[in-house]
C-alpha cells in the first residue's frame, strides 16, 4: 500500500515538473526560441524515468547497506524506513533535474 502511495506522489510531482517546464518553454517561444516537439518531450520523460529508477535503486541499496553497517540490533530496523524514503527522495530529485536538463539542452539562458 505504501508503495502505491509513493508511486502516486511521484507521478503527481512528475506531472507538476513537466507542466512547469513546458509552461516556461511556452514563454521562451515568444522570445524566438524553438519549442520542443512531442517526440522530444516523450524521450525526455522516458529518459528521466529511467534515471529516476536507477537513482531509486541506488538510494534504496545505499541506505540499506549504510544502516546495516552503522546500526546494530533493533536500530538496524531503521533501514526499513530510511531505505524507501531515500529511494523516493532521490527518484524525485533525479527525475526533475534530468527532465529540465534534457528539455532545455542547448539553450543559453
């Protein structure tokens, strides 16, 4: 159940990032800059999802190993909370950064 909630929140945040970036690009079109095509946007979304997935796996494994090494006993159960939280936070950050970098690539803002 928690996984579904985290996935829903990730999708909502991703939609907000995409919407805000495309809105900013719409403002840039009035300045004479070219607007990205639908295929470029789809490639940016798919690439960002791949990077977010890799960041989530890395964050999950990293937090689990760190908690296992640094904490012992009942404190080691902190990995059950910290690993998914870190994976979720890293995936959101990776998606938003990657999407903005891909869409605005080549522009000298």
